[in-house]
C-alpha cells in the first residue's frame, strides 16, 4: 500500500514533529466526531425512540456506541480505508482517481464514477447539517442552566453561524492555529466529565462486553434496530476524517485518534451512561448533566467553540471537495480565492459559502432543536460509507490484494454499513429526506454537466480539419501575420482547432507566434513544477503546450507561460492575446442528443460558470472570447 499519506500536504516530506501534526489533526479532522457526545447518546432515549432508560437498555446502547467506534472508526477507517490514499489525499474523489488509474473495464469504471459522484453529493447534505446540529446542541446547554434561555437558543445559534460563515472570506489561517489546542482541551474535558459519571456508577464499564449489545437487540427487537440510527450519530465524522487525510497524513491522524480522541469519547459516553444508571430522569441532557453546576456556563462556551471548529472543518472540506469536483469535470467552474499565500489548500469559494450558510440557517429555523435535526442526520453519511466500502474494495483488488481477503473484509464492513443505513432510512419522513434530496439534486447537476461536456468534446473531436490544413489555408489566403503571440486556450486539440478556425474565418489575421495551450487535470492531487509542462514545436511558428495540474491545484496560465520561457519558449507576456472558445449547446436539427430539460440545465450552468479568464487567472484586457454553437 502507498505510504504517501504519511507526508504533508502536497506529498512532500513534512518536517513538523509527529506530535504537533497529531495536535493539529485534532482541530481539523476530529471536530465533527468529537462533538457527537453532545447529542448522540441522549438521542437514543428520546421520547420518540420507544426505548426507556432502563439499566439493560442503557448498557446496551453504550455497548453499541463503544463497538461502533472500535469497528467502524478504529478498524475500518483508521486501519484499512486510510491506506487508500491518492498521493496523500483521501475521500471519495481520491478513490475515483485511484480506480481510474488502474481500472481497465469501462463498465466498472462507469459504475464507480456514478457511486463517487453520488457519494460526493451526499457529503454536501452533511456539510449543511453538521454546523446546524453541532452549534444548536451546544447552545441548548443554556436551557439546562435555566429555562429562561429557551426562547433565545435559536437566535443565538443563528448569530454564531452567521459570524462563522462571514469570517470565511478572511481565511482561517490564524484561527486555525488555535483549533488543535482548543480541541485538545475539549477531549480532555470529555474524558474528565466521563470519569465523573463512571465514578458514580463504575459498573457501567462492563458494557465493553459486546453481549450487552446483543442482548439489547434480542430484548427490544425492531425498536432496538431503530435505535441504530441514533447510535450511528456517534461515528458520523468518520467519512469527514477520511476526506481530510490530505491535510496531515495517516500517522498523525492515527496518533490523535488512539491517544486522545478515542479515549475521550469512550470515557464520556460511558460517563453519560453512568449518570443515567444513577438517575434515569437525567436522560434528556446527559452531556451537560455530567458537569457540576458551577462549570455549566464555561462548558457551554467550550462546547460552542468546539462545535464552531467542527463546523469549520466541514465548511473547508466542502470547499476542497468542490474544487476537486471542478477539476475532475463534475461541476462547472466557480470562483476560488486563495486565503493563504503559503498553502495551496487554504481556499475560499464565495458561491459555496453562501449556499451553505442559507441552507444551514434554514435548517436551524426549520427544525428548531438538535433532537429534530438528528432525524435528518445520518442517512446521507451512512449511505456514503457504503459507497466508500465498495470503492475501497475495488481499489484494494486493483492494488493486488487477494480477492478472497477483500471479499471477507468488505462483507463484514458492508454488514455494519447496511445495518446503519437501514436504520437511518426509517428516519426518512422525519427529516432524512433533506440530505437525500440535496444529494439527488447535486447528482443530477453533476451528471448533466459531465454529460454535456462529453457531448461537446465528441462534437469537437469530429472536426474534419487539421492544424496543417488551417495554416496552409491561412497562407494561401494571404492572411497577414501580425506581431505578438496568440494563445488558444482549449480543453483538448479539437477545441483548439475549432477556436482557431473560427478566429481565421472572422478575424482574418494570424499572429507571428501561436500557442495551443491545453490544461489537463491529473488523477493525483498535485503535480510538481518539474512535471508541469509538455512543449512541442510545430510548423509556421506554432507550439503546442500541455499544462498539467493535480485535482487539488488551481490553474494559473500566466505563471505556466513564465515557466515556458524558462524552458526556452520565447514569449512576451505583454504582447500576448488569449483566445477562448465560448460554447453554447443548441437543439440539433436531427432529433437526438440531450433531452430538453438537461440541455436547459446544462446551458444554465454553462452561462453561470466563472469566466475562463477569471478561473485561469488571465489578464482580462487581453482575452478574446469566440462564440461557438454546438448542436446536441
């Protein structure tokens, strides 16, 4: 298996001590799963769960949570799934890229792409629910202090969320430095509070015996299965954990989990179970009931800070996921702002940020309480875990693992994943419909954009002329050659030729130097500067340049052209014009192609995509766009 995940961002060896990297991982990677104790345990005994807080039920639920943390997070993700890295990057997009590099069967690859796109779409639903449920559950601690705060919980939550989304445009570099220490304090407090509850009822530790979980199912039957949907809330951050692997690498993430996060979570869940065993009436706010009265307000403040950090991790993860999707051709171009000069990964995407903010605040107003939001949480993530298991199994087989070993491991993981997914489907009408609806809408958008771009490329590839033909015709027509350089920017050769042909037909002029520049996205996170360029000299002053970027990098064409100068290609950037083809899909004369609604959707996305001059960082006063009509 690849060891690239033990490297820092970009695949380069990190010199940061392992312990400091582990501390940083606490702040980014474990924010989501680290705030689950605020709502996961108590939700199992909510009034609509049908499960009373009897001694056997409490022991069964905490045993289920404990073994879920061990089997799903510790073994499935930390031991196995984290091995499936693409040059250090994790997540469903990385799995698609890994599989695409080795899979020869186009049908298998097509299915994998569909699973990957839908899996990515599911994470957007999670990206709106996590900030809402996390911050809301923290602020609800004020109600435990005094019922007088009850009317102010939702407004205060909205204020915190608005402030969180507004600060995104300023970047999180300075704030991010404090994430690790704050989360270290958070996990330490989780552990201390948990010990307090365990001391009150030491017998709760017997729940490490899985027979309590088995007895819970036997005794409660279908109602016990339903509770799996709330038990799953304790592990919902595992998928985000895998997606954030590229920030730190495999070893720091494992160190932070086994040394800090897992002990803190286990102690806290057992402590919550302990106080309910002492007094079943405390089952509604088990987390805050662990704290002494004098510590309640400081705990609310700390919990709010922890949930803001958890939300920040999801928001930045959504930015990264969106950029990956754009680079891999799943979404139209969007504006990307780099908020850190030294780190490629620090980005801000205004359109994504505002959509997340509107959706998150809408959820808070719509569901009102974290208990209601818990019904919407889990379905999308549990299904995404199923997709991760399937894609991970395919990658393991392509990497040479024995098929029988892969089948056995995948079968065990899928049994757990499907049990959680099945339990969460029962919450569909109560709120689970929301993330699935978001996922379906985004999947349709991604599939339509991908199909529309493919149709355009098919049409452009069928162009019945060559570069030589175009240059010969320009010479035969005695078209004037003017000084300077013309850069024809295109996604592939056919696109470039069509743009040049359009230019010659309408502008009737040819520059002294011509560059056909194609930007490609590799199936790896980053491409080093040494491998950035391919330069091929053609005839009559023409040059073909291919610029390679990874799917975690943002293209910068002027910088790439300066690299060309260093490679010996003479370019005066002050005397350069960039030509870009602006394609528009129109209905074909002969029936066929995209159905009407998909054509309309693709046209809408194409019109609203960020202009190529902005996306590729071209000087706007040197860009000429040529309209191209494509029948499809």
